């Protein structure tokens, strides 16, 4: 670990309090190098989404520490003042559900984030179209989200998660609605982006098709992680 990438130490998350409290994370340790794509695997209710939400500054952890891109963002409390800016500038999210903006077209859904980050409009659109092409949905660039199939919407959402070249990408079951060829294309793109932009990527998945691509896998069970070597074919 050279200080970049992702480092998580002793991370805990308790939902609620008293008799109804749920300890969803019970001391998670994990690291992801820049340029690395790791898998996070575990049964339903094991804490996978909770971990990604803590790391993505969507919910507050209870204790522990998290370092992103060399910056300590949490150490028994948030260490960054502007969590919105942290989410916008450092983290690319790819959720299970696509959550596209319904009243703007596909290209603008992807180009909006770089535009908000003050990338000139033409450049933002070019980046969006390049990613849409890589994900094989460029023919839908001018469509509205409601006109797309579920798989197409998911690929647009993936383009949106990658478009700002964030140092960290958090993907929660990104290939769930995709057929195996498209699922592999998504994993290939995540690997390419990771290598090209030194991105640290965590992919939560149950998908048997993509699990053999990971070089390292974290298993999570009852809020505790265990590291394992993957089959590690990766994409070279
Ligand atoms: N907002 C919440 N309030 C209370 N308990 C929650 C909340 N979200 C998740 N949990 C609980 O935390 C545990 C981990 O959930 P989650 O992180 O969603 O697991 P996974 O994504 O692995 O299925 C589960 O026991 C779940 O019921
Ligand atoms: Mg989940």
C-alpha cells in the first residue's frame, strides 16, 4: 500500500440503538491498490452494501478508519468537511439500480457530472460518447432513459460512474441485469479504467461469470471480511 487506493481499518457500523441495534460491520479490514479491481462477495445481509455506503460517504460509520487516495477521510469521525464534494470528486458509484435522470437524454445523463466539475461541454459530451461506445450503447445516445431496456440503462449508469475518472469506483452488483457477454464487457472496462487512471475498484457481486476474473477477493460474513486469492485471470 503506497498510501493511494483504498485502506479500511477496523470499520464498524451499527444501525439503530438499544435492543434493536444491528451490528452490520464488526471491524472490517481491507485494502485496494491503485489500478486494482477486487471482488467483495458474501451472502445476503452480510454487510456488503453497508460497507460500500460507508466508503462512499453515503452513511456514517460508527468507528474505525478509511483512507481514500492518500487522504484519511474517516477516523472515528469524518475528517473531510465537504462530503458532497468528496462523493463528487473522488468516488464513482455504480448501483444495482441505474437511477438515471428521467428528463434528460442518455448522453446528458453521463455528461452532467463532468459538466458540474467544470469540464467544457464539448469535452464532457465527447467523454460520455466514448464511454457509451465502449459499453456498446452509443446507438441509444439521444434516447431518454425510459426508452431503454434494463440492461441498457445499467450500462449508461456504469458510464456515468466512470466518466469523471474518480480515484475510487464502488460497484454494487453492476452486472446483475446483464447477459454474460455484456457482463464481461463491463468487467473489462472496469479493469481498463483501473489500469489507465490508477483507479481502485471494489465490485460487490454474486455473479459466477465474473468471479474468476478477480485476482483478489474479500469474503464478508456477518460483518467481518477475509481476504482470499482469486483465480486471478484478470484482463491483461
Ligand atoms: N438502514 C438500516 N437499518 C437497520 N438495519 C439495516 C439497515 N440497512 C441494512 N441493515 C442491516 O444490516 C445488515 C447488512 O445489510 P446490507 O449491508 O444491506 O447487506 P448486503 O448488502 O450484504 O445484503 C443486515 O442485517 C441488514 O438487515
Ligand atoms: Mg446489498
